[in-house]
């Protein structure tokens, strides 16, 4: 069977796997972004706390993703839970690092001006500092998403959702008629989804980052 014939015959399952892959990565990125920005807001004012936050999240990336999922299986079981936990933890570093860099890079004179007109600390953070730090935060989100697109494929090891199931089935049946087609379909699917995600982030940046800040 040719690769095209395989795609036609399996298109329904491939679309389902692709949707599950996108859904898992998107939801985990939402969680990782919320947690990462919160960690950054709590730590960026202190050099020591900021360095600890970056070092702690960087340490998580030293753990092989397959090992991380394997260690979580006895604790939370198979399927979605180990996938969500692993992807969320792996997505933290770029968000935390870029958010801290962005918040520390805000012009102090702007913060002082906001303080001078009576803004509270929370108002300064929400209306001045975070909007100005948004471009580097968005860059961190883009990097995390591209990274998680590949890591999500490993989740198939724990019966997780996504296109990794195609790849693992193909590897498990090497030598059979459609083994290469399965691996190729899963791999190309992940690459295409990653490119679509990145294009969406470029569009989001154009819509949310003022032209003056982009320049």
C-alpha cells in the first residue's frame, strides 16, 4: 500500500489522533503558561528567587521524557494523567525564563510614573509590567509549544492520546506492510501541527503586541 493510499484508508483515525494531540498540547500549554507566569511574578523582583525558579524548571528538562512518564505511571496510572503532568512540567522553563527576563526588562521609569499617578502594585503589574513583558512571554510560549509537540508523541508509551500512537504502532510492527507508513504519517502529522501552531502564534503576536513594541 502506498503512503497516499494509507492516508486515505486511515484518515478518520489520523484526524482523531491529530485532534487529541493538539488538544493535549494546547491544554497543557495553557496550564504551563498560567503557572509559569505566576512563578515569574512571585520571583522576578528578587535575583535569588528568580534564579532558583529558572534553575528548578531547567532541572526538570534534564529528566528524559520517557523516564518521566514511566515514573508517573505507578502514581497516576496510564492515559491522560501522566501525559498532562509531563507536558505541563516540561513546558514551564521557556515561559518562566522569558517572563522573568521580560518583567525585569520593563523600564523602571514607566513603573515609577504609574506609581506616581496612584496605581497600586497589582494595577502596575497588570496594566504596565505584564503588557510590556508580553512579547518575550509569547516567545517563551512558542518555544514551549514546539517542544511539547514532539514530547507529546512519547505519551503513547503510557497509552496517552495523540499521533504518537501511530509512531509506536509502526515501530512495534517494523517489517509489516504498513509499518513505515504509520511512522511517517505520525511524524509528518506532528510536523504539520507544529507549523500550524507557530503560524497561529505569529498571528497572535501581530494582534496583541502594539506596533511600537514590535519595532
